């Protein structure tokens, strides 16, 4: 890699905020958003519907919800409502606060007064802090008691607040689509309260719920003891339609991220296009580490800062790889000082050696690899950064590892962090 000089100005920080319109859709999610919008408004008037958008953190669920809301504007009588359970002061008060949010939104959207009043009355019936004390909403328990008393007395059962709300919703010529995002980021007690809430009112007519969450995290919060099937079964009773948002194809993700990286590096360095467009700028291991556009943009920000700080001293490709470890494998990056002597083969005291045998060095490196979230990609990145330590990165310790436990210094002028002096410079300055 050619030497460079950094400029005084910094590139704009890459934002990982969710997108809001289809014109910003770089990952081709608009078609999925259109499908969810159509499904959200399709049930019969008497039916409720719960749609789940699942996927790991950072994969873009909030962006898809924003696109669904945009798509709903094309559907007559489709009314979008956002509910944020994070604002609730306690799990017990969540049902009443949710219904009061609906009442406020119904008023804003011009729903009939009868609907708003019915929602308010239902909220009042659930406002008791002990509403979920026995796992059932107080309104349900009260209704059951009323049925028993009326049966004994031979009298007519009075309409419950929930039934009254359902009766007023049925003739309304529209569909309310309620979005609840980041369900999996709630505390377990709040998360369970949200799921019980959706189960309680999920079948109210004219209302569709679109929930966004990591299935694994929600099921873990709902499970009983060690039985994971309990949480899964509970969700399957509530959710009628599920869409899973997987990771973006790695080649497409890398292409989008590299476009932003190259623009940022052009703003702060004198690297020419031949270097910036080189296949050697970003190694295979770095590409394998990145799993989401959000992660890619965090890497661009971190890497741009590192190049601006140390690009005059250390090879840019090494800085990019090290910052990819920092963003994607922070635990591994944090342990680099502990294995720096093994990775560089330093014997001269720049790094204090904790061991002096090949097997001990191999074990220390393996212990660090064991905490990696993506061990294969992490192993590749370390091998690319420290070629002479590749034997220590092998999964098994063999005679070949011990026999080749010899280190050669990097070629002069390359400014690679395989040189212990430059690795120390990076670790001390970042």
C-alpha cells in the first residue's frame, strides 16, 4: 500500500439511523414492506391480526417498519399508530397506557366519538395496578365472576367494556395498524407484559399489530425454566404471520459499505483511486466480519478516525482490519494487548512475554479466539494481520505448529502492525 498523508478535515460521520422512505432503500426491502402493508389491511372486519417481523439486532427491522408505514398511505382507510412500551413506568400499567394511546390516536385520526369512548372505558377497566397479578387482566377476572353471578341469579349478563369496544370497532370503515418496535430490548417483565397485552387484545376487530423483535430473545424471556419450547409455543399462539429479516448478502453489504468507506477516505487522505479501488484495501476476513449495514457504517466511522489519527504511520489496510475487529469483535480487540507478543513474535521486550513455548502461545491465542462471536472470520483477520503467527491460529496444536514457531520481521517500509513497534503504537494511541 502506498504511503499517504492525512488532510485536516474529517469526512462526514456515516449515520446508521433507520431509513424512512423507499427512495433510501439500498437493500431491496421495499417489496417486503409492501407485502406486510397489504397483509395488515386484508383481514375481515371482525378479525384482529398480529404480524411479526423478526431478525437479529441491527439487521434493519425499524427501517422496514418505516417502509410499511409509508406503503400504508396508499391504502384507503389504513391508519398507522406507533406505540412505544419503553415509556411505560411499569409493566402493570402497560395495558391501560396502551389503550389510552389508542384513544388519543383514534381522536387524532378522526375516529367516531363512540369508538374513542369505548377505548377509554376499556382502559379504565384495566387501570388497576393489580391487573396482571394472577396472570390474567382484571377485566377478564371480573367478567368471569359476573358470568357466575348472573347464571345463579338468572339475570342477563351485562356487556363488558371489551365487548363494547369490539362492537363499536366492527362498523368502522378502516383498519388501525399498530406498530410496536424493539420488543426484545425491554426488560423481561415489561416484555412479558407487552406479549400478554397483545394476546389480550390481539383479536379485537379492525386492529392489526406489527411487532418487531428478535425471536430468540423474546422466546428466552418467555420460557419456563430451561424449556425453550414454552416461549416458542406461546408466540405461535399469538402471531398469525411472521416475516424473518435475515442478514444482507455479504457481497452486496460489502459493496455498499465500501462505497461509503472510499468516499470517506477520499475526504481525509491523498490516496489515489488505484489504491482506494484495490482489492487489497479490504481483506477477505474484514468482509466476513461485517453482517449488517449498521455495523458497516459503524466500521466506516471507526476506520476513518483511525486512518486520520495513524494513517501516516501504519498501513491503511491494517488500520481498517483492526477497526473491523474493534466494531465487530470488541472482546477480541480488547484482548489484543494480552497476545500481542505471541502474534508478533517479539522477544526484545517491547511486549512483556507471558510465555516462552509454542504451545503456551498457541493456547493463549486460542483462548482469545474462543470469545469471538464469529471465530472463523476473526481467525482470518488475525492471520491476514500477522502472517508469521498463522500456525498459532490453527485449531489444533500439532508438531507442525511447534516446528514452524519462527517469526520473521515484516519487510522494511511496509508499516505493518506485524511489526511489534507499530502494533504498540496502534494499541497505545487508540
